C-alpha cells in the first residue's frame, strides 16, 4: 500500500527493508487482507461442533500452511474459488508419520503455521481420532489454559510450558461445560470453541480478552445458530 502511495521501499519479501524518505505520499485504493487467525478459528469451530460452514473471500494464497495443518488433523478444508468450504464431519482422524509415529504440530514464521492458532489446533485435537503433539515454540505461557480443557474432560498431557500431547477422544467422551476465565485472546477463543462443542452450560469470564481479537464474536456466532449470551 505504501509503495502504491509513492513510498520508496526496497527488499519486500526479504528480512531487510530499505526505506528512502519522500517529500509526500499520494492517495491510493487498497484492500486489506482478511484475518487469517479468524479464518483458522472458524475452521476449528466448524470441526468441533460438526457444522457445515463456508468462509468467504479468504485470499487463499496468503494463508500459508493454515489449511494444510487442519487437514493433517483430518478436517476437510475444500477450496471453492476463493472461499473455504468446511463440510459437516462426524469423525476427523489425525495423520501419522510414515513410520507410524505421532503427528507433531508446531508454529513457525509465515508461511509456516502461525503461533496464534496453536491453541485452536490443540482444542480441535481433543475430539479427533488419534493423538498429536502440540509444540508452541515462539511464546511463553500460551499453553497455560490446558488445565481448563482437562477440567472439561479432555485428555491432555502437559509436558512442559511449550509442549502438550493431546489424546483424541474421537467424540466418545464429549467435553462438559464448566466455569472458566479467558487468560488471553488465543486461549480465550479456544475455550469458547470448546464451550460451543461441550455438553451443558459454560461460563467464560474476562471476555475482554476475546473481544480484543474477535469483534462482535457473540453476535456473529448467534447468526450461525450458537446459543451464546453476553452478560
């Protein structure tokens, strides 16, 4: 956008940008990218709640490995034009490596899998068929919501602050609703996804954290048929 406005910036796409000052910038017309974190979150919501959903205008080429990681979890992610179609699935099965070892999902700089969706992948894996090792490499304390998922009935072994092994329940033991608090944006939306799929009533406190990253999320989910009330 800045270049189209007349800025002199060299090195785009590399790890070094060179900026030369100009006297003025002109106007331009520019379309923002869709939020890749929201796109991944809605893929996870569809899988966990066994729902069919179409996510419009995703600019697929800019999503990096996000669709592929969810496919590794067994979720059907179908590209239709520039829309993603997630069909209703009763069962989704985690891939294994060629030698039969457990699948590992970890974060990496773009176009690798974004660390902001690690918590969503973790909660989705709780109801998959098969097990997966979740490795959060880039940030501290991002897995410190796992205890709440365990309270809901998930089978998760927290190895250390960066790694957790999720033993998929294959929907045989549904999560149960509990009262919990959102520690941060990403954990908060993951707990919300868990609550949408759980049996019974869940209460999530400190929702300001979720609002920071997901505007009007309660209204948008109600439009999709969720039973959710803000108090």
